[in-house]
C-alpha cells in the first residue's frame, strides 16, 4: 500500500511533468511561477521540517514506516 511520503513524491513528479508540459507549450511564465512556488515550498520543508502537503496526506494515508534491520 502507498504511504504518505511516497504519494508526496509521486505528486512532485506529476508537478514536474506539468511544468515540462507547460514549457513545451511555450507557457514559460506559468512554468516559471509553478517551479518557483515548488522551490519555495521545498526550501521551507527542508529548513523547518514543516510540509503542509505532507501533513494533509498523513491525515488521509498512513505514514511510511522505516524498515530497519537490527543485527544482534
């Protein structure tokens, strides 16, 4: 089953594809604005650890569990 973090990355890939499509359709201003907004959100998430999109997705989908193997 998909978890919140994986879905977030899928959404980011879709947005990047949309940006490529906008640039291909020569809608450079819109592509730039969407790219800039995504850059700001990623920067804020990286610096503060707060991501509003991920918070919403965690309410809908379960968070990913870290699968660590412990050697004893």
